[in-house]
C-alpha cells in the first residue's frame, strides 16, 4: 500500500464510500503484516466515527469591529501589536479566531496569519470582548500595504466559519472574512 494516510471527506456519505474503498485496499495487505493491517483498520474506524458523529450547531450573535490601531505599520521581521475587538456572544461551540494579512489589490490570498484561541473562550463571550496580541511579520513579506481580515471558525469539527455582523470600522470581505484594518510593511 503506497499511502496509508486517509483523508476523510467532509460529507458523511462520501466518507462512507471512501471507507469502503479503503477496506478493499486494506484486504490487499499481506496477512503476514499484522501491524500494517491494524494501523489501516484503526484509521478506517476513526473515519467511521467522524463520519457518523453528529456535528453541533455553530451559532452566535457576534459583531466584529476594527482592530486597534486601525492603520498600523511594521518592518519585515518586526512585531506588530493589534487589539482585536468583538461584541456579543456567546457562541454555541468554542471557535478559533483567524486573522489573515493579504495584499491590497491582490487576489485575497493570505500572505501570513495569526490563527489563535481568544484568551476567553467564545462560548463565554458576552458584551464587549477585546484583547491584544503581538504578531511577528515574516521577514520574507515584501514591503507594501496589507489588509487585515478576521473571522471565527470551528477548529474542532467542520472548519465552517461563523457569519458575523460588521461593526464600527469593519466591512465584509466575502467568505465570512471581515476587513478590520491595514498594516503598512516597510
């Protein structure tokens, strides 16, 4: 078997089909290699558990606001301190904060990021939630102006993003990513 790594699809029905295909492949493993057979069957069992596990609903009434400072600057390889600002909550499940830095006028692909758990879990948010983080700007980032996109996603399950409201200084950037500021790297 050239590839023992299984990557389950998000769709449970597709996962069942993939699992069936993998079981056929597992049956081709020589019976004199019990370690490999056990490893493949263990992976198949994990896929089946994930495919059948009910996913909790992702809900929350969150408003995202501009970062502080809204317009900042940093040097390549330097540190940038941003304060993230939200209001509302709580969410029904713990969510991860994603932060993307992408070129103005570019295709929207992030050049670097700052995915993290907030200091207070999103399931405990209520009212205003703000916190600061230091972000290292990679030394390989070219000089220029970058937009800051932020959002919340399910890091322990589907990977889905939460639809939020755009508050003061924030605008929807599409794909449930919200533009909340800029940073000039130079």
